[in-house]
C-alpha cells in the first residue's frame, strides 16, 4: 500500500511538470492542461482519488497552498505601480469587481437557485483573472500596447484584491452563521478582519525589517520568509478562526510597499513552488470535480457562464472606460478577454470544503461552477483572442522590436538610436545603477532576470520579437539565449562574441548558443566597452544619391562599426559576423563611429607639430 501511495504522489509531480512543459510549448495558460490532467486522472480514469489518498491532510494541504498563492500575489501589489497605469486600470479594479460580483451573485442565485451564501461567494471569486492566464494569452495575441498594459495590470492587481474580497465574503458568511444575534455576528466578523489586518501588518513589517537589516543570511531569505509566512498563517487562524488568509495577504502587501526590502529573490523562488506544489495542487483539485454535480446544474450553468462573459464583462469595461480615450474597438477587445485562473480554482475548492463543514449543503456546487468558468473562459478566449484582435484592428503588427539584455553604456546608446527610429526596444539588467541610468535616458527597462517567472508577468514585450545580448554576465547570457531561442524562435536571438574565448576548447559553449554569436560583425563586449570609453558614439546615417555607402566608409576611414541597416521598407536587420551588406540609396545605417575620423585627427596632429616646430 505504501508503494502505491508513493507511486501516486510521484506521478502527480511528473504529470504537473509535463502539463507545465506542454503549456510552455503551446504558449497557452498552464492551468488549462493541469485541470485537464486532473480530470483525466480523477473522474475519467478513477486513478487519483484525493480524499482516500490524503485523508485528513487534504484540507490543511489545500489551505497552506492557497496561503502561498495569496502571499505571492500580494507581493506584487505595489501602490506606486497601481497609480502609474492610467485611469482605465484604476477604474477597472473597483468598478469591474463590483459589477462582476453583483451580476455573478444574482445569476447564480436566480438561475441556479443556490443559497445566497454560495451565490455571494461565487460572485466574489468570479472577479479574479490573474497574470498566470493573462500573460501567455497576451504573448500569443500581441494586442496594442495600451490594451496589453491594461489587461496585464488588471490581472496583477485583481489577483490579490479578488482573493481578499472572497476571504472577506467568506468570513462574513461564517461569522453570521455563528451567532443568532446580529451584533454577535458583526463582532465575529470584525474580530476576524482586525486580527487579519493587524497581525498581517505586524508580520509584514517584522519580516521586512529582518530582510532589510540582513538579520537572516541571504541563503535563508526565501526559506525563512516562506516558513515565517506559514507560521503566521497558522497562528492567525488560532487567534481568530479563518483569519489566516487575510493575514498573509496583508503581510505580502505590507512587504511589497516597504522601502529597501529585497523581495525579488522571494518572487523568483515561487517558480519552484509553482511546479512542485501549486501545479500538483490543481491536478488534485481537478480530480475532485464531480461530473454528476456539473450535470445537475444543467443548462443553467451555460446561462450563468454566458451572462458573466457576455454581460458582466462588457458592462464592466464600458463603465470603467468612461472618461478614457479607448474607442469602441478597444473596449470590445477588452470585453472579450477575462480568463479566470489559479486563484479562483484554489479559493473555490478551499471555501467549498469549509462551507460543507459548516453545514451548507449546496456548497458542493461551488467547485464545478468555478471550474467550468475557468475552463470555458481560458479555452474560448485562448482560441479566439487572436482572430478577434485582428478583426477589430487592435493587433500589433509583426514584432520587429528588440529586447536588449544589458543596460550598460553601450546597450543604452544602441537602444536610444533604435528608439529614435521608432523601433520598440526594452532593456533588462540586474544592475540597478545601469537600470537607473536607462530610466533617466527615457528608455523602457525591466530590473531583474528576464527569464524569471516574475518577468513573465511584468516584462512588457509588446512589439518585441528579437533579443540582443549585450552584457558581461556570461551565465545569464547563456540562460537568456536558451530561454528566448525557444520563445522567439531561431534567427531572432543575437549575442556578442566572447572574443578569443570562443576559439578555446575549455570555453566552448553549446552549439545552440554558438550559433547566436557574432552580433555586430563579431564585436565582443570588452571591445564595445573599450570603444565607448574612447568616445565612440552610436549614430544614424541616411544614405542618398549624394551620400552613398562608399562616402560613409570614406568619411570614417574604415573605423566605423556598422550595427544595423534599415532598408527602404523600414525593415531593420542587425549585422552579423562575416555578413556582406550592400546598402542602397534611401537606406539608413545605425553604426558605431569614432569621435573624429582618422584623417581629421592626423590633420590636427600635423597642425600641432607644425605649430610646435615654428615655436
């Protein structure tokens, strides 16, 4: 028997990894494959039965996993970032949440005839979209940048906010049920909220101070924060029943908005948890879905889903867009895109479990209702979003912009030249000083590892389809090359040469990486840095009949380094090693040129010598 349990647990891990890989290859939200895998293993094949397998540990395991999800989501909720993303995002979170919650509640109550408690909880849960389902969809659709920003930031903000609303609704339901007197129920609810708010703020402050003052060694930051968060969650539940989820949400928000607290590594640590814990959790949750319960909902389920997708979402967009500059086409696209994600699935399973324990007989309908909402929105919108965007004319053209790994002086100069030619460009670097200088230069920049999961939701690649590796970080260069070769495809990733090391056997890298080397005619990073320190600059030159490519070469006496050519069709092409180019009239050249041509410098030297000799 123990062997069978070990085999099942190991198989869940393998299946979750396979689902994540399949989602990555197909560029679709992973939750769709995780849910499909769980349904296949549970209701279809009967191989995975969570209740007999985990017994009394199932509920605590789900609770702790949801706590991890909410804590991670709340760590991304920074006040200054919310303020900087336009009126539409500021309107959409409160207005859209209220509209969707009300319509979802009324639809579930009147059409499915569930209790008011279950209907209210469904309405609260149905507002959550989340970056884990939005980000893959945006990459495949590539809508206009303003629309991509709205959807991405709505998902980031609504994730913890929606979960917090669901927690508050649940606490209100439970506290009301614990007392026969109105004021007694208000007292229980108030106690839960106060304990959650105060305890979460104190815990967030203490953990933030510990990280900021280096009271923990760096290698314990991730494990220490996770352990402390789970301990706070359990202790909060002991002080006030079911206040733990509110506590960890407030704790994450508090830490995210403290100054000088290093939380980037903690956010990256969540990547491993997503594969090892959260992915497995959703296979387990999906295995508990009861097809009989779905069948009992009948056509009413279809009606509720249609109302949420075709009435609630469009109404939310129209009301939120009042006072903005969004046209009807852009509003129509936003109205169609609202896939539900991981938080909705986890929170619904947890609260349904708890409502059943408190005697709510129809609580079992909550899970199939939410899961069908997730499956319907993710599937339909993933398959139709691109055609809808094209039909409405809100899809970006081919991604011809560049992501530049490195924000050093050379990378910034190249990025500024590209930006002046209206070519989308984004820089990314792990060096804060470089990032700060890039921002001062007016460049779009991401601070952090571009291959991290945090980057997958925060790094805006709208209009970007190529990578230029212009950095001295060899390990990160290789990692980013592998990552974006798979994402952007071949012939879209270019990196500087490693110089003499490329020819040494002891420094040879994988053939896949070697094929990307040779950017800017085999220019190496040390050589680029040396040229920039000697006063070389990046300039754009317009060729014409009166100033040909030969004239350009003669002006700089062969000392200029050709970086890009932009042809008469406005297509830009980086110069690679050994590539022979023959720029034509009306083409533009982006090149690295010396401060003065050799001929001018020689003339100045001769003049100086002549003057010295006369003296």
